[in-house]
């Protein structure tokens, strides 16, 4: 089904399964999306501003040009999603297993190319082979993450923190390397 310029309410989304649907310039703002499953869906220039997600699943979805800022993805399962060219400022990617017990947030296979991820937090995430090519990561925090073959080519890494993260064969271009060094207090001579 194709939804165009539709404004969604909580009641229309709660407990629903959407498979292969297209959402074009839709507004899913200020809602609490509970127990909802999105599979192979396309969200093009949609606005999720101010929304909460409770036990929600996004599998192989595309969010090109969509606004998803200030969202806590702690109770969201994300598998093989394309967030390229999306606005994801101040987002939290983290999972809680039980009472104060963390569970690894698996974001393998996701694409964040050319996305705006300023000041976002990736906490205990597996970002193996994830693309951040040309992403704006200014002020982002990668805490206890797995960054194996993660591609940061042409990304803005100003003020990025990689605390306690495992980095293996992650890809940086020379500008990213300099920005990373500067954020750690190094000065290039």
C-alpha cells in the first residue's frame, strides 16, 4: 500500500504489521508507536519528530531524507535498514536487556551514508561493516561499540568519542584521521 502526505495517529499504528508499504512525505509525529512491525517498508521524506517507539521492529526499511531526530531506539529492533540522507540528530542507539543490564544493539548491515547524526549516542552497538560515508557525526559518542570494517570515509568526525570501542580495520580518510587526532588533543605539524 502507498500512503502519501498522511498524518498518522497512534491508533492507526499500534500493534500493526506493515509489509512492503511505501510512506511518502507522511507525518508520524508525537506518537507512541507500540508493538508495531515494519518490514521492507520505504519511508521517503517522512517526519517522526517527537515520537516514541515501544517494542517496534524495522526490518530492511529505507528512510531516505526522513527526520528521526531526538529518538531513543532502546526498544526498537533495527535490521538491515537504510538511513542514508536522513536527519538523526540527538538519537540514542542502545538496548536494555533487563533491569539495568545491557544487550548488544545489532546494527550490522545498516547504512548511515550522508546522514546527519550530530550528538547521537551509539552505546554497546555492533556496527560491523556499517557505512557512515559522508555522514555528519559531529559530537557523536561510540561507547563500547564494535567497529570492524566500519566505513567513516569523508565523514565529519569533529568531537567524536570512541570510548572503550573495539576498532578493527575501520576505514578513515585523511581528513577523518586528522579530525579524530584533533579530538584526542593531537596537533598536526
